[in-house]
C-alpha cells in the first residue's frame, strides 16, 4: 500500500473492474462493505471523485470502516498533492490517525501517515518515524515497509541500520533477485555520501514519496 496512485499496470487492471464494481454498488447501496470496495476500485483506477463518493457512503453507513478510512485518506491525499496547499493535508492525516486508533496493530496507517509527509515535501516528525518503525515490526515480510525504513535510516546517517533492516527482503530466497531491495543492499554495503545513496534509492524507485 502507498499514498500515491496505482502504477499504469495496476490502474489498467482496476479500470477493467470499474463497471462491475459500479453495478455492484448500485445493487447494494446500503452495504458499507460493498461501497468500500467500490471506493477502492475507483481509487486504484484513478477515479478519485467517484472513489470519494463511494467511500463517503461507506463511512456514513459504518463510520469505523477501517479500509474506507484509509482510502478516503488516500483520496484526500491526492487532492492535497494536486492543490499543493499544505492546509489540505491535515484532513487526510486525521483519517490515517483514526484508522490507527481503530487498529493499532495494522501497519498501513503508520505507512500512509509517513508517506503523507514526503508527498507534501516535508520531513516526517519523529513520532511518525517511530510509527514507521512499528510498521516494520508488524509487517516484517513487507519489502515496501522495510525499504521505507532503510531510506529513512540513510537520511539519518545510519547506514548499518539501513543495511540491517533491508537485508531480510534483499536476501529472501523466495524473492526477486532484481527487486529494488536486492539492488539497493550492495549500494548500501559499498557506502558513500548520503545524497548519493538517496539518489540511488530514487533511481531504483524505492518508495521514497519525496
């Protein structure tokens, strides 16, 4: 999961699901779960206005719908990215915080909150970085979470920590040897200046969101 919208391939796949999702949503307008799923499909297809409409329905029916809160936050994040107005970010972040309070042992609210600061061009506060550390504990098998943490540690000048946190996914025998994690580990092992390491992370398309 990430704050930014789907890749082209993911977006095309989601777009193919939109007609069925809309039919389902029209058939079950009073189902929070159905409206939440419709909102997710619309979001991944890049239809943010339609996603927001469905997610608003879901949350009206079930205010504590965890996934609807996350996706509504992502929709508001897209609006904030488009507007470039810092005042638009708190609304998105408040939904990630609500989702975290509902399920404090789920990694996604921590990750999305962390991503929101870099999407806004800001440094994540220490409390948010602590949340990302918690996400690594909660989802140790998730390459994206570990990659985020590794890049954060590079920013902090902790190369040993960055290598340690990314190694489990870089050397996963069932993983992809051409994955960003696998390619980034030897870069970290070779060392170098922080800015060069961050530039390489961006080149490898690690989830920087900055």
